[in-house]
C-alpha cells in the first residue's frame, strides 16, 4: 500500500487496457455471441456445468474512477447494494449505513471502479472457482459476473462467509465502518496496517459525502424494486451464514409484513 490519502483510495486492483468486447473464448466450448459493453448477456455460461469453467473477455464495467464517473460508480453500486440488503429484509437505515461501509472497501479494492472488470467488485481471484472468469495483464484469473446485481450478491456472500461473519454481524449491529474493516484485515482479508486502515477511512468519507443520508422515500429511490423473492432469498442467506434460528424467524416475520403491505 502507498501513502494514505483522505481524498481517494489507492488503486489496489489489477490493470487492464480498455478495449471493445470481442467474441468470447471458452475454456472448453462455448456458443459465440455478439454484444456491446452495456449488454452483459454475452457472459452467459454453458447450460451444462460439466463443461467446466468458462473464460470470458475482460470488460471494464466500473468506468475511469475519476470525476463524474467516480461519483456515478459510487452512487450506482451503493444503490445496488442497498437494494439487495433491503430485499433481504434489512432495515433501510441500517442497509444504507452498511452499504456505505462496504462501498468504501470496494472503492479501495477497485480504485473507484477503475479496476472493476465484469462486475468483480472485490477483484476476487478465481481460485477454485467453477464459473465465469477473465484473465488480466497481471496473468491472474479473476471471477466474472453477468450483471451488477450478480456481482453484488457474490461479493456479499464472501463478506458474510464464516471467516468474516463475526465482523459482518458487528457492522450490522451498529459497529463503526473502520472497526469493521479492521476486523476484516485481522480475519485475513489483507495484512493489517494502520496505513491501510487510514486509507479506508478516507474512502469511507468520500462515499458518505457522495451518497448523503437516507432518502425520505427509500422505496422511490430504489425504484420500487424490493421484491418478495428478494426477501425470501434473504432467509437462505441468513441460514447460510449461521446467524441462528431467532434471526431467521425475525426475517420471516418481516417477509410476512412486507407481503401484507403489498396486498393492502
């Protein structure tokens, strides 16, 4: 890591020259597709999972990481994360705060989207990964996703995995953002250092200043996209991270109340 800077995150992710998308090249076999950078349908994997991992073209999905593109990246990723969290039943104010903390980490990992390729928001290596992947100029393979929503959900799954679950639960319960990131480092996400933590604090400040407070009408802000399916999927996510029966029951009660509001 370089010197901490309160105004920007140090670019941690791998670099790759931007280019127009080309027909994909598979690990084993693949059906050709013609697409544009704004159409993620070209990332559809073979229907038969026995055909192995599928290598796809590395397409920059995060922008330049500067100026208005940086702000747009922060707002769009924050909104997508809040949408997923509230869809799982999390209180909107809590989801907003948690998303702000997580976006600071994603900003640190991707240089504000400059090194976000195929919606891999955490620049996660594809070690042991049986799914889509791309290779960057550093020679390593990284996970690839079909859409922003898929990338958000995959990254959340990792942040809530057993290794980092205690840190996540403390953040959701009201812990500070920098304490959460410190917990992540102690759990092995990165080697712990005060310089890295200070850089993260600067990232958090930028995200918080960009997204502001919770909108008065969070439903309108999210476009009315919080669905019953999302709430039900949230129960599975809670069970997967082992939060306990009581938490799952509370979530199911929230789903019931949500359905009643929809039917009212």
